[in-house]
């Protein structure tokens, strides 16, 4: 399935999860997208499963990134019968890690990571790790403007930034608030 396509039969989405980690393994952002597991009513991982997946994926990414001539793609089995492909990219001290379906296009996932980084960069003005620590709600908000239910809904970063600028501008202009008349 391509980045912009609708989910397949059964509700499978393209993106299973997105993690932002420092080069020391500290989680800075994590977002999970779930599909119902076959034969169960449960549609999400338990906290213990999430912690195990994050630990294993981050350890694998950090080990892979240390190797010479390493690839930015890894295969990973979640332990719940799902096989996902891990796509990651390092920007400064942050790793952007995305788990996608095995049959999805890895290059489109890298393009998604690049677009998200550019959107963060344009919003924060040269984004750094501290921006994500102190303004994590804006990082989640920008991500939610791009991805919905594990599928990319808005691939144009200009549209995302225009919407975010409109949402974050003070109502009624810079001073005075909405509805104030002198």
C-alpha cells in the first residue's frame, strides 16, 4: 500500500507506530496506530507490549546505525503475529523511527519522515530536541495534521503549516482579542 492509499480490507493501516528517540535512547515522542487483531476484540497493545516493542526497536536501530554501510530499514516481528518493517532516519541527535507494513514502500516512509522533519523545522525554526521536550503537544499536533489512523492524509507540508499558523494565531489579531471594539 502506498503512503496516500486507503486502508486495505480488514482496516490495515500503513503506519503502525512512530517514535522519536535521542541518540541515547530516550523517548521524545511516540505515536501508535492500531488495527484490530484477527480473532480478538482488542485493538491495541498493552503497556507492557508497547514498552517491549519500543525497547527492542530502539536497540535494533541504535545497533544498526553504528554499523558501517548500514541500511535504514529493518524487519521486526512484534510478537503478536505482525511483521513490520522499521524505517529510520537520524537528524542531528534524534532518530525518527517508523514501523510500516512489510509490503509498503520504504522510500515513501523516508519521504514522510523528511516531510515531518521539515514541518517541525518550519514551525519551530530549526527544531532541536528541547523543542520536542518542552513543546511536545505541538509536535503531536503537527503529526496529527499529517497522519490519521496510520494513513497519510495531508502530504503537502505547506497546507499543514498554513493550518497550524491559522490555529495558533491569536483570535482577532495580535492584541485586543476577539470581539473587542474600541
